[in-house]
């Protein structure tokens, strides 16, 4: 089977409070309707890897957009902008959720998107994914990749930008959730993941968690020291199968 052509661009959309935001948008060049995915970056910012993730999803038959949550911190290289954003606490939960909502609306407005939307995030983006599943209506799938601080063990760490522990909002989750975690990770720790899973189970939520020995934080990202080949290969297979199940049309098209 020949590889599909892709179309990519930096797209503009309205985010939090109607702010003009931007995202890296990738989709298959072929005709037909496909599911949409919002790719939520972590503290490292809107970098090369999250844009590669958007293209990866497009290659597998989805339309994907990765919003730039640091657009409010000015222009420059991803590293420079992230360096300006981190000391201030980065984007607030309200800004991130508003931008995710706007990105989802952007996807649904595309002629080749079937209306089914998933979200995925990494590290603090995994936390944002969990929060999106709790607060944004009409999502069809959520993938939390080692989201840190979903569980807040010390209430003193809550801030004006992040005033709520996402786990406390779990009763509101309606979308099926996939979680990928490394057993060597410290945030979330094994105990944190246990607590999240117990909460979802108690509430009767639809979820599946996969935990990997020999892996810690950021094990899918081959640009970082935490990358683990075998665990990443298995993780990506599970992500694609999960989205294929929940974002495809009944006809089998994505």
C-alpha cells in the first residue's frame, strides 16, 4: 500500500476568550471524512516533536492540530518561548482549555472531518488532556500520556493558574480514556496512577491503562533521553487502535 500524501499548514483559530491562536494542522490529502485529534503539548512548548506527532496522526488517517498554548508569550524559537513561559507558570488551565475547545471547533469545521474529536497530551499536556476530558463536552476519546499532577498530594502546590486537581473533576468524564505510564516515573508515580485508576473504576468510567516496566517519563519521544523503543512501539500501536475504535465512522472510514 502506497503512503498517503499529507497536507500541513499553520492554521489560525479562535481560542480562549476569543483570542486569535495558532496550531500546526496536518491531515490526509485523500478525500473522505476522518476523525480529528487535538495534540496538547507539554511544558517544553510547541516544539518540533509535537508537530511530528500531528503528522504521524495524519499519516495514520486522522486530521490533527497541535495548538500553540504559548502564543501569548511572543515570537521566537520554541525553546526561547518556552523559557519565557515557564518562569510565569506557563499558560493557565483556563487558557489551555479555551484553546483546546477552539482547536476542536476548528477541526469540526473542516469539510473532511467526521465530527468525532479526540485529545492527546504528554507530561503537563497529559494533565491537560485529563482536564479536557472532565470539562469539555462532546469529546469522543482522550489519551493521557504520563500526565503529571493529575493527583495533587500537597494542596499548597495549587496556584491561581492551576487551582484544581484534575482528579477531583473525574465524575464529569464522558469520553473513553487511554492512559500510558512508565513505572519508573516519579510524576505521576505508581501510587498516583493507582489512585487515578481506582477513581475511574469507582466512578464506572470507560478507561484502559497500560504501564511499562523499564520506562519513565517521556518514553514515546525519540528526541529525549527517556525514549524507550519497545515500550514506545507498543504505546503507539495502542494509541492508534484506540483512536481507530472511537473516532472512526461506522463505515470504517477515519
